């Protein structure tokens, strides 16, 4: 069972590494054509976010979920 747990944890870490938080590219567009995004509480400015801490937070959530499975 321990070997199975290690395999699942390894797969989860590999999956996590493929979808970690990232900052999308911003393209220069004409503001008359495309309205700029409005500030939002649900979508904070990713440029102000600490990406490393964000990744660590979600990694901890994944680990806690996996530990509860066993």
C-alpha cells in the first residue's frame, strides 16, 4: 500500500507541476476596440500575486487531499 501511495503522490506532483499558477501574457491592443478589464475581487491582478506562495498553497491542498485518501 505504501508503494501505491508513493506512486499516487508522484503522479499528483507531476500533474501539479503541469498546471502551476502562471501569469498570462498581456497583448497591446487598441483600447477603443477592446475594453480593458475592470478591477475585480474574484480576479485579482496576477502581476501582484506571489506565484511561488500560490503554488505552495495549492500543493499543500493536494497533499492534504491525498493523505485523507489513505
